[in-house]
C-alpha cells in the first residue's frame, strides 16, 4: 500500500510516461494519428487531474527523497500540463495543414512533458538532469518536424548543438557541486559547509545551464531561430511548458540547494535580469516576423521572471509561479492564433505586415489575439498585469528598486511592438482579399478557454495568489 | 604490488591517450583509444569496482569502439592516406616497454617522496555487482526507469526524423 501511495505522489509523471509509450504503440496498431491525438489529450487531462490533486495535498519527498511533491513542485506540474494540454489541442489542425500529422509527434510531446515533470519535481540532481535531457531530446526532434523546410532543419540543428553544449555546462556544474559538497540531493547540498572555489564554479556552471534553458541574455541566441523554424504549435509548447519547467526547477534549486549563499548569487541574477529585459525588448522592436517577435518577447518575459528570482523571498517565488501561469496561458494563446493565421498561404504567413486587416475578417480571432497581446503588455484587466505587478512588488519589498525601475521601463518599450501587431490587424487595409478558413471547434474552443482564463485570473487573482503564497508561509 | 599496477595503468592510459590524438591514421587512433579504455578498466578493477571494469570493456572498448571503427571505415575519411600504418611488432614491444619503464620510474619517485596513493578500505564493497544492484534498483529505481523513457524518446525522435518523406500525408 505504501508503494501505491508513493506512486500517487508522482502520478503526473507516471501517467505521462505511460501515455508516451502507449501512444507510441497505439500508432502501430491503428495506423491513424487521430487516435494518438485523442489518447494523448485524455492522458494529459488525467495527469492534470493528478497534479491538481497533488497541489492541494501535503508536501513532502518520496522515492528515497529523489522527488519532491506538493507545493511548488506540483504546481510546476500543473503549469507544464496546462501548457502541454493546450498546445496539443492546437497541434492537430496545424499539423494536418502542414501535411505532417504523424503519431510520433504526440508521443514525443508526451515524452518531453515527462521530462519536464521530472524536472519540476526533482529533489536530486540526477533526476533534474534526466528531466532536462528527456525534455530537450524530444524537443530537438520536434523542432525538426517540418523536414522539407530549411528553417525547421536549421532550428533543429541549432537547438541540438547549442542545447547539447549547455547540457555539458549543467552536468559539469552538477559534478563540481558534488565534488565540493559530497552529495547530489538538493537539501544536502544546502547543508554542506565548505563553500570554496569548486562550489562557486559548480554554481556558476549550473546557472549557465539554467540560463540557457530559460533563454536569458547572453545565452538567448538560439531562441529566435528555433522559435521561428519550429512548427508553431511546437514553439508554443517549447516557449511555455519547457520554460515554466526550467524556471520551477530553478526556483527549487535556488530555494532548496543554495539558500545560504543567496546574498552572492542574487547579484548575478540582478545583472542577468537587467540584460535579459533590456536586450530582449530592444531586439523585439525591430522584428518583422511575428514568431521572432514573440521569441524575443519571451526572452523579455524571462527577464521579468528573473527579477522575481533575484528578490529571493517567498513572496517573490510565489509571484514568479503566478507569472509563469499567466505567461503559459497568454503565450500558448498568442502562438495558437499565429498558427491559425499561418495555415493560410502555404504556411509561410508569419510576417507582421501580412496581418493587415485580418482583425475584421475573423473578428473572434482578432479579439483573442488582442486579449493575449494586451495581457503580455501587462494592461490591467488581464492576468499578465497581475503577474508583472506581483513580481515587481515583491522585488520592491526586497529593496531592489533600481532593478524594478529598469524592468518597468523595459516593459514600457514592449508596448510598441505588441501594439504594432494590433495596428496591422485593425488599422490597415487588407489588399490581398484572401479568404480565411474556419478553424475547427476544438481549436477555437481551446483558444477561447485560454482567453477566458487570462481574463478570469486578471480580474480575480486572489484565489490563486493566496494559494501560491501559502506554499512559502512555512519555511523549509 | 597493487599500487604499482595503478601507476602502470595510469601511465598506459595517458600514453595511449597522447598516442591517440597525435596519431595520423584514424584507425590507429581508434585502436589507441581501445588501449586507453582498457587501461581505465584496469584502474577500476584496482579500485575493486569489478562491475564497472567489465562494463567499461564491454560497452566502451567493445560496442562503442566497433561503432567508431565502422563509421571511420564507412565514411572513408582521408582516403588519400593509408588507414593503417603497418603494425610492426618491434614498435608494439617498444611502446609497452617504455610505458613499463616510465611507470616504474614514477612509482619509484612517488615511493621515495612518500606520496603513494592509499586505497581507502571503504571502497572494498562499493563496486561489487550486489552493492550496485542494490543501489540502482532500490534507491535509484526512479532515475533508472526514467532513463529507459529518455532512451525511448531518443529512438522515437531519431526514427521520426529519418523516416520516409511525406509518409504522414496519406493518414491526415
């Protein structure tokens, strides 16, 4: 009975791992990718239910203290599964349009999600590393899905080479931390007293690995190319689920393995947050391709989140979790609308200037895009605003006032490039006279739910913020 | 005696590694890599990690080296040069003897300056198959199973990228 209870503490991991294998086998028997699609949706919902149950339950460690459940870790699982579920809903139509609707995509998405779930629940460096690897390897393959497009191949190769390189940094950092502290378990790393050169070299390399995964400037070079070249729904998955997973794991490592030395690494995060926010926003200004623009905007969002990490208080961590939730909702949504527009004209319809006048042709899609973009800007009735507000407020409480001022200014820059999309959608005349297709019911339903959630958590954030705050009211 | 063997294997592995990167012929390099891997396996054996030593020989010196050799031969790199330098028995003997001499020398110096490494008594039972199995399949069962999924994901990904073009179109 005890082992069943242990399995329940990692129920999302078990369900998604099984689902990946099941979906892979299902294709061999049915030969129809549609079944794989429905099966993966079903398992994703089941895993999400398991994760929600774990979030509401107690916290603790299981499997010989290798994984951590409840609280932050299980909320991370909810984030990952939300991103996965909605990206999956959007995938089918998009892949059918591009002629790449094959069942392996779904098993790879599930394997990637499996890695992310391991990552967010990791309480041990080995589990963390395995999580990052499972996630990355599946994503490398997914990025190259559209093999007949040069951009997709470029994306896969670039992602693979740079990703493998960053994994090397991460692994070396873990090895050095093990060398200086004698343990790979996160709490035991915190207990070690010797903080010599080897410890700091390990921490530095570990940070480098994480910065790459969350695409912080100067490790952001791969992001625009990979996000542009990958199939758009895969990009949505990459930009939300994998980034949330990396950030939640980063929070767990910072708060559980390195709490004593926060004074020192706080400054490192401070500097990286400034660079990430400023450079991400400035480069987004000049992008003409909407996928590249959203890629740079996701770099900028990583910067805002790092402001929260630099604050290192419980309130800041819970604010970051809220931000990640809002970020997942609005980014999957925005990429979903982009994927819808892209399906016209041979899937090469991602220049922002092509969007002229499209807002009136399909009014609902236009409204949805506006909701997601306004939320990314951080305009009040949407979830993005509350996220930004809470992160910056937590940073001010910790006295990082200059950092917050830079963040707010950088965020003001972002208004220009988000709203220029809306200018094209609504204030330019369409000269091509193209006819828009009708999206499938599931597709529009998923986008509408995302938009409603974005609005709901913007208008009524108290429920979730109080709940997330309770993770950090007890010290651990 | 054990300490001397440590020096022998250590010198052998370093010498083979240097020979590997300086050798001009790819196949020779690969064979020197085998020598290096076997020498490292010897060091594992001295540390009483029998399982690791056997795995090192089986997996690295065996499987992965065969893969290397296949790739080298199939790709036909630097075809203008010869694959093998002809193996001359005297070079082989000279290599082994000089490694032996060097290791004796290092051993003698270490002995004279009292810097001989001492094997910790704890290591006697760490590397056995029993201890390893106990660790892997009880404490670390979750990472072991996750590795299985990781490898499956890698295979599925590779197959997806390598399969025939447009095979998915008829299904959609």
